[in-house]
C-alpha cells in the first residue's frame, strides 16, 4: 500500500501525470513549478480553513453582503474548483498506476515471457512440403590425344601436340582428325557423376493436420497454444523409361527448438529413419527408383506450438491430386482466422459449429503462392475484464464528478467538497477492491458483484445521513450506482461505443430537465410574488 501511494504521488507531481499530457507551452521546469504552486495553494487553503478564527472572520465578512461578499465568493469558488480538480486528478493518476500494476501482475505479455514460452512450449509451426530433386548416374570420360610426331627441315623430330577432350560415355564420338592428322589415344579416364533430372517431383499429396486447443500460461499471462498432429503422404514417381534415378528427399521441420514426438518416416512402408541425415532443421535421405517406379512417402509426428500454424506447399507448382484437411478441436470457428498470406478453406469459419470440425483445401492442378494455415484467437488474459475496467476508470470518475457538481450548480446548491471527495474515493476503491478480489482467484462476476454491493452500501449509508435534503442525496446514490454497475458493463460490452453515446444523451437530457425545472420554478416564484402569494404556493 505504501509503495502504491508513493508511486502515485511521484506520478502526480510530474507535469505529464498532473495535466495528463506530455509537453506543452511551458518547459518541464516551469510546468513542475506550476504543479508545486497549485499544490501549495490548495494545501494552504486547507490549513487556513482548519483555523476557527479564520472561519469566523470569513463568515462575518460574507454575512455583510455587498461588494465584499462578491469579492469573497469569487476566490472561494475558484478554490473549490481547484480543490475538486486536484482531487480528481490525484485519483485518476492513482487509477492509472493501479491499472499498470494489475496488468503487470495479471496477464502482462512481455518479450521475455514470450521467449520463455517459445523455448518451453514450441514456436508457431510452419511446415513445408516434402522437397524432392532427382539425379541419375552418368559416366564422364576424359581422354588424352597425341598428334603424330613430325620432322623439321634439319630432320629433327618434333613431338606431336598432346591435348584432351571430354564427353559423356553414352554420347561417345570417334576420334576425329585434327588439322588433317589423326591423333592417337594416349589415356582414358572415366568418372561417375550425378546429373540432375528435370521432371515432376510429387504426383499426389494428402496432408491431414489435427489441431487441439491447449493454451499456455507463464508470468501471469495466457498464450494461445495448441497441440498439433501431422500426417503427410506423398507419391513420388520416376518418369524415366530406361535409366534408374535417385530421388533426393528433404523435410524441413518448423523449428530446431521444438519437440517432435512419435516421429515416423517410411517409404513404401519401410522405416528409413536410420538413413536420414540431419543438419539444423532439415532432414535428408535418398531413394533409388527404377524406371517408371512409384513410391509412397509417409511422414507423421505430433508436437505443440503457439499462436498460428501454417503448411507451405511448393510455389506455383501444379499437382494433379493435392488435398489438405485440418481438424480443429476446442476452438470455435467464429473466433478463428487465417494468417497473412494464407488461403481460406472451402468452408466458412463462421459456419463451423461444435467443438470439433474439419476444414478442407483442394489444390488439384492449382498454381498458387499462398500458404495454408490457421490463426488462433488471441488468448484472453486472466481477469482481462478487470484490467480493461481499470483502464477506463478515470473516465467514469470524471462523469461521476459531473453528475455531482453540475446538478448542484443548476439547482443553486453549494458544492460540498468533503461530500464530493468521499464519493470519489469510494468510486476509486470500487475498482481497486475488485482488483484485489481478483488476487484471491475470484472470477470477474463474483468480484464485480461483491465490490458493487460493498461500495454502493457505503455511499448509500453516507448520503442517507443528510436529512436536510432529499433530491441531491438520492441523485448521488443513483449516479454512483449507474457508474459502478451500468458503466462497467457498457465498457466490457461488444457495443461499448453505442452504450456510451446513449449514456451521454441520457446525461444531457437529465441536465436539460433540471434546467427546465429550475426555470419553471423561478417563473412561478416571480408570478407568485407579483400576486402577493407565498413563493412556495402556486398563483391563483
């Protein structure tokens, strides 16, 4: 409590905290001096009024009336306005500080917490399609040739030039004459090489994904988590009619920090995990294919991720049969969305009802650069309603002060600062008490109802002690009840803007009705005085 109070005071005595803005026409030093000056004026007034001698002197001058009474009324009204303003500002600063504290303790999503969640429970999963390239063996031949020796004019032997040439063995050419001379083969060297084969990689693909809602919590914050199960089947075939080829396959996993349980990798039902080479997040293996041979590659694993899930097919590559199905469990379809760059499913998310439903994508013979994926709804933080209400509490306090001050000015009644202060503090305690109840693991509805019952009872008891007036105490109780019941419900509603506009209109109509009633009462009083009737009786 002491820490809360001291932090509120420190915020209050900064120009930004006091005036609710940053910067201004004055430099920071002058603005801070102005804040301190206003505080000293308010404090000095309270000290003077605590003196009985000063009160008697002031009331004696005010009782004389005339110009002295007018001159005394002006600073008194300004002082009341300053005092109410400072009370309101102090409570608003305190509410802002409480909102930050509550957010820190209940659902503060920080970069540090999120990084810890990524390391403990997995990252957003983005699984790419199986990668396949093809090569075949070819023999590269390099041979050295030597031209015949020659005799110069002096009958000396000139060695024939030696040169080399290379070619594919299956494209061998006979030795050709060079400059009219037939060279002789000196040596031959053969080297077997892998040569890329350009052909269609995947004949068909069937991808089945299951996503189960599994939110995570760390540091007082909730994160949208899930468990995912992948079942991928790819048909890979050789289009060569004579030569065997080798399919070089690769699978890039979503992240090297995740855990992949029950990982299975088979080719035509044969486990090939022992043949896999892993580098970073990429797994590679080779499969030898005979001419026109077709193999079925099956990959499956289950893991857990965060926030969104994405499957990435090969860009702009048509496949005759390509189907993706995603089964969602525990997440309402109306709350789901698609990540940026992802295509929607055949089904409409808003039409998906029930706890389990399946989305389908058909990419038969399609060319696309889009991905396939889903985005989980943002996780609702613990007691997020209370955090939202604490953010909006200053506006409610301002409207409460309006409802307590303007009717008194319209009605011609004195604004009693102690009454305004107590009701405003009760409004502040309503929110802080609700926040502390949330610390006891209490849900929003019980915390809200208990806070309403306790603080409304306090205000009703306090204002009910005013026996000299009926209308204003009742109005204060009703205004407090409206702003601790209807205003919070409007804030957490999906139609907050509409309800707030309706509230402003009702407030305006209420003030207009008070003005009209006061004007009508004044007219009747003047008419009664003109006819000699008592002011409180209607004219004949």
